[in-house]
C-alpha cells in the first residue's frame, strides 16, 4: 500500500514506470502512472514533441488545460479526461490548483523535458 501524495513527491509525481528500480513492484516497461499535484499557474516549460507514447489524463480536482495541436482542452469537472496518441505534441497549464492522474504507455526511457534555457 502507498499514498499517492507522499510517494509521488519523491519522483516528480511518477508512481509507476521504467524509472523505478528493477525489482520494485512499481517498475514497468509497459505503463507509467503519475499523480500530478499542480499549483495555480504551473505549466509545462516546453511542449513535448515527437511523442512515442499514448496518454490519458484525468482531472481529480481543480481546473486544468491541456494544449494539443489545433485545440485546447479544458478539464473543469472531476472525472473530465483527455486522451492523445503517439506523435501528438502537447503541453499543459493549471488554471487552478489541480490534481491530475496521468497514464502513459508504453514506458519509454529518455523523455524527461529539460528545463528552459536561461535567458
């Protein structure tokens, strides 16, 4: 048993995926799960481009916007969700303090977004 708020804080929100140590029951090459806790105004520093995974993002609480090519999806009620496929670039913005659950598959190494360049 675990507690998402406490466990996710130690790994940028990620609870399950390839990045967990081998032998840990949360290690998986098939799927990644994130418990994302975001303050109002949090946003992805850069768009994710060249995505090779599929993703499902579900709003638990708050108001959260997902930006996809050619459309902006507002998740405003608990349980609202959006799914996107391989090759779909994306970004996001927390319009209010929000909690979202993200599921991505497969779990592919090498997709951490680097911080923005200093100006």
